[in-house]
C-alpha cells in the first residue's frame, strides 16, 4: 500500500503551529481525553459529562447557582444563532453594536429570522462610542435587546464590555454577548458586566476541539423563554435548556468525545484562571507585535484597544497574502487572512498552547518568506 507523499516542504507530519483565531493547538491532556470509550449519549456517564461541562462553563463566566449553561453541538455561530433567534420575542427589537465582521454577522443572523434589528455602526477597527449606545437606547424604546461582540476578531479589537453592559442595564434592556473569541483569555463577569446571554465555544481561548458551543445565562431568563415562540426546531434554546436542566438528557445527540476533551480543557482553563491565561497570551502577543514592528510592519490597532489573542498587521510591501500564507504554511505556521474587503492586511492569533519558541520560530520563518519575495521599495 502506498500513501501519497506530503506536499513538498510541508510539515504536515509534525506539529503545525496554528496562528489562526481557532481552532487552536491543544494540550496533550486535552487530545488524550478525546479517546473516550464508545458511549450512548443518554446513559448516565454521558449525562454526568454534560452536567460537569455545564457547571464549569458557568464558573468560567463568573456565574453562580442562579446561572445555567446550555450546550449545543456545533460551531460558535450555531449557538449564536440559537441564542439570538430564541431570545428576542415577536414584538422585540435587537440593537446590534457593530465595529467589524462579527458585529455585522449578528445583524445578518437576526435578519434571516425576520427579527427587527437596529444597527449602530462604528466602522471596522473603530472603538464603540458608549455615549452613542446610551443615546440609541434612550431614543428607541422599542429596543428590547442589545447584541455586542466582546472581542471583534476581524480586527483584534476588545470592546468595552463593562461600560456598555452598565449602559444597557441602566436602560433596562437585555444584553447578549458574543464572547466566542474572548472567553478564557479576557476578563468577563456575568454580574459585573450585566450579561444576560453569553455565547462561547470550545475551540478558541478555552483551548478545546471544535464541535461544541454554549450559552450561559441566568436560569430565570432561560426559563422565561417558555413565553417566546420558537423560530426553529433544532436551535430552540428553551427546548435545549428544558432537556438539559429538567429532563437530564440532551434534546439531540451531543459530540461526547469532543465534550470529554472540552471537560479537560475547562479544568485546565479554570486551574490557570483567566487573568493568568490573559498574561500568558499577552506576553506571546507582545513578542509578535514587537517582532513585526521591528521589521517595519504597521499594526492594525492602537495598543489600548488590542485583545490579548490577535494582531492585525499590514502586509509587507510587494508580498501578496497568498505568498505570505503559503510560504509560512510550508514552514509549519498557519496565519489568517483579513475579512475586510480590499485591505492589505493579515491576522496572527496567539490562542492555544503556543510557546515563546513558536513565536521565535515564526519570526524567523517570516524573514525567510519575505527574503524569497524581494518586493519593490524594501
Ligand atoms: C470565530 C468567531 C465566531 C464564529 O465561530 P465559529 O465557531 O466559526 O462558528 C463568531 N464570533 C466571533 C467573535 C468569533 O471570533
């Protein structure tokens, strides 16, 4: 039997350093937990696993007994859609705070479901003007919910969750947060940030595998969804909450192996703690930022707005994104494209189990790739 050889120059046999914003390099403990014995999702062992993970995600968001989590099979967007399409009643209206691709996505999700939506757009990479949020809420009493992306992964901007949460609470509206790329690495607290609906996923800063994502919310809010007619069958958050909380069984099949790995990843995240993980990520990001700045590259955002896990960078002159990506990939490093039309930029994430040596290796590989493509004006 012959197997096709790996592409020339590729290191697919060895470790690839993932510098895309999820899925991430996981720890060996997390990988080992994947090999769960075959299991039925309605047996007690599977249910115990589900309840463990539900409890740990609540703890991770700073929640307590008054909160509950709902686990869904699927990517972060699946659960975002489940949440948004389940929480806004027929006569409700969502205000979307939009300063990038993922903010824009929130309005695209609700528009599919015919949910009334107002969009407060600030532009990509522009900080949210909190007084504008305040004004929008004061001027439009029909707004019942506010949607905010915590870490806007399209630019690397960390939005001012705490200030915005306070404004939303003062106006008595309900806050839904896309914390998909922040949970685990950026400070977030359900009570202090006045979050009603917090959406997260396993495979970004929580350092698990893709396949499961979740919502954490006050139990009371989840129970209150009984009064909101469902817009979908399989993404009906209330159905999932009742099944997981009261029936003691998931409504549909959950990815148990991925969840077993996530259980271990949550143990590691809780043991490390968000502030230490934040410090670990920040130190790696600083190495990347310093290294690229020394090489004359411009970073996307002012330092004060940057999240700890992602850096937007201008492409070197004379190099296309494809040349950079493919050159780095051949060296074992995966970087990410921009999501902004026409922007000469790329993104480098440092989520997951990366080391200082990985960053040193990345910068050396970067130099070799740039040297192979001598551009004009350099
Ligand atoms: C990655 C990401 C998503 C989408 O997550 P998927 O798991 O790819 O569906 C949504 N929002 C933010 C902020 C993200 O970073």
